[in-house]
C-alpha cells in the first residue's frame, strides 16, 4: 500500500468482539486502531439504550480515545417490512439520527426493507418499489439534516437483490451513498437468475456500483453445495476481498474498511455463539489478517 498510515482507516463491528463498550474499545485498541462501527452495546441497539446507558457509552468512548465513524443501524433492515406502518420507521430514524449526531458518526448504515417473497423463497414481482423509494427519500433527508451520511448496504433487502437494484436506489434516492459489503454477494441470491436462484459475484457487484461506494465492510463467505452459509477470514472465501481492496486502493479510495467477521458470532443468527474471549480473539485475528492482506497489495 502507498499509504502506510492505514490504521486510521480501519475499524469494525466491535459487538462481534465484545458486548460491553469497554470490551469493544479494548478490541480495536489491541489492533492499534481508534475507530469502531457501533451497532449494539450489551446486546441492545444504540437507540434502545436508556439515556444513562448511552451517556456511559459516550463517556467510555471519550475516555478510551475511540471514535464512532459509522453507526450500524437497523433502519429498514431485513427485519422490517415495507408493509408495516411508516410511522414505525420514522420514530426509529429520528432517534437513530439524534444519537448518530451525538456520537459524531460520519455514516449511518441503512437498508431498503425486507424482500417480499413466497414461503418457498420465490421473490415476488411486485416489491412496492415506489413506496420503498418514497420512504428512503425521507430517511435519507432526515439523516442528512443531522449531518450524517446514510449509506445503503448490499444486504438481503431490496437493494441487495442485484447490482441493478442498488443502482436504481441511488438513482431514485438523492443523497444516498453505498456501503459495499464484500461478503454478502456470495450468500445472496441473484434475482437475474432462474429460481431457486444462483448467488451473486462480489467482483461484478462491486464494479457495477463502484462510483457510489463511500464505505466498505470487510466480510468473506461462501455457500456450500447444500446452500449453507460459511464465513471465513478475509481472502479465504468467495468475496474477492483482495481483488476489490487492491482496486479500491489503486483507484484512490481513502475511506474506511470495517471488519464484520461473522465467524465467532453472526448478528442475524442467534444460534451461533461463542465465549467472549473466543469472540475477541477472533476479531483481533481477523483484523491482523486484513492488515496483512493490505500490506501484500
């Protein structure tokens, strides 16, 4: 890498390393980093913390000299339906925006509501596109009014169905940028293929949306012949991690890389668990391996 001071650009979803904010700070500092992507503390979403609990988070971050560069919110994520009342989203967005601003977060991760599908997993033709676009325009404007940049992740929601879906969101929702997750395409269906659908290609997805990427999540994965998800260290799965990062650096990308291992614990799968020591050790090892990958570029 040409920029050897890359540690200032590295962070991670530290709730995969520890539940407490102190433990999360300890994990990134063990790597020589000073940034985190905050998602949950003590297994509670940031918006669900009491004022006292949130104040403790702020105090600990300040004391430890750790910055929150991005807030991994659950706004319009895979657990929220486009058919639910919009007021549910509005109240969540308002509180999320307030706390993101107080934390000094540059970005807030959002999605585009769960995919409407049949019981056997066929994606419905009618995805209520206009309703999604209208809601997302309000969501984006609300965050931007607070000085926070909303970035849409290519996860298993509407915008993650294919590169074209992400590009359509960018077109229809002014001001919205993208956070590209390297490990999501290998485990997400490609709607352009016949049912039961093939999986996406990370490099293809990345090159299609590259001009709109403002933030990057580092994850690596693959699905086996039984369509079971597996998560790996960066560069060991089908996420084209090294190729994508090399291209980003060559292209002058100066933004953040945020680790999301999903190896010792998977945020959306409560059946995956590990001791806190195992989680912290895995997170630190993951960060070290990504730094080695960067050094090799």
